[in-house]
C-alpha cells in the first residue's frame, strides 16, 4: 500500500478520537480525578475490539485484504515501560493531551495544542539525544509478520 | 442519523468499538499496527542526525502520513458537528490558571516534553501501547498503560492541589 493512503486511516483515527472526547480537556481531567470513567471504558472496549480483529486476522493467515503480510510490530518487554509510563502519565496530566490527541485538538481549532505538540517534539528529541550519548538502546518495536 | 454521527456525544460503547475498528482497518487494509508517538521520532529523524532516530521504526513514511491525518480528522469532526471556532480556550484548565495564556503555554509545553520523553522511554503511547500493544497481549504495553494512568492520576491531583482548583 502506498504510504500516502495512511492519511485516510489517520483522518479516521483523528475523527474518532475527537468524537470519543479523548481530545476534551474536561474528559481527561475527569478520568484522572476518577469522576468520569467514560474514556477508560472507551479504551477498554477499543482494546477488546482490536484484539478480536487481530485474532480474526491471525486465523486467516495474517494477510491484508490485498494479500500482503501484516506487520503489527510487537512491543517487547523492557524496564523503560515502568519509568517511561509514569513520566508519560505525568505529562498527560499536565497537558491534558497525548501524542495523537494533541494533533487532533489542533485540527479542532484548540490552538493551545501547538504548545503541547512543540513540547512533545522537544521531549522526543531530548530523549533521543541523551540516549544517543549514553549508547543507543535496541529498538523497542520488533516487527514480525505473525504474532 | 447525521446528528448521531456528527453532533451528539458518542457513548463509550460506540466510541470504544469505533476506535478498535480503525486500529483493525489499519492492520487489515494497511498491514500496519498503528502508533502515533513514533512519528514524532520520525520528524526528529528528518530534521537531525541524532543516532537514536536512525532506527528503522523512525524511517517509515507511512507514520508521517498517518499523523498528518489526525488534525484533518479533528477538523472534520468539529466542522461537521458545528463546533469549529478556533481559539486559545482549553476547558477547565482556563479556570485553574485564571485564564493566563503564558501559564497555559508553559504547562502544556512542559507536559508535552514529559509526554515525548516518556513515550520514547516506554516505547509507545496510548495508541501503540494501550490499544495495539495490549490487544496483542504485550506485557510491556500493559505495564506502560498502568504507568500512564497511575502517573496521570497522581500528577493531576497534585496539580489541582497546587493551583487550588
């Protein structure tokens, strides 16, 4: 599939994030205050639906509709999942956004998302710079056709 | 029908399966497990020679096309829903910072930086880890997601305590 076609999937994903209220500051605040669990249920059912879909794909030989192999990219275990997860959560709480929702927010006309997006780029770059000085770790995504 | 799709809020039992369906379609039609945060590394790979970003996962063109669609999707949702009104407002945070734009800018930039560094350290974000990763049964994704939520709950309540919301 030519790479530009992923623009369609990205547009769909941004649309659904917006309609799911994942881009809404007050919904994120409610989730972290544990007063509005809407988004946790959304993520939970999203996982269930994706898991069912991946299971169906595995059963049918892990091929795309046009017969190409599917490379989902498995996340291998590493201790960074703990520290990185907590650090990410802290940033999510301060900004009310994550890498996907900040971009969708900008499209919605929430112009403050530009600060979040700039911050994410800066944080990504800084992490890469520090890790490069310390020695580049192994990539965390392992691509293999079947899971 | 139009109202149900574009105007009224989606209940969680509609939004959740819709989210999972887009993940499934990206795999079934596109052959990829989607993930947003890696694309920020792809931007770093395009604009710098930092060795960390030389890894293959940062050199895949589809990731940039995918994230380019995210603002389009957000714009479509708000335009068709009749809510498109660009501005600097940001929900309840405006009350927490007494409407100060510099305070919001600082908070969002610092928060974004933690999100960016945390995602690279954890190896993913709520899309790649929490949905695509957990749906494949990855332990790293489950642990990272517990971290996202725990870190978020603790720091958000600290923030509210400090700002007095």
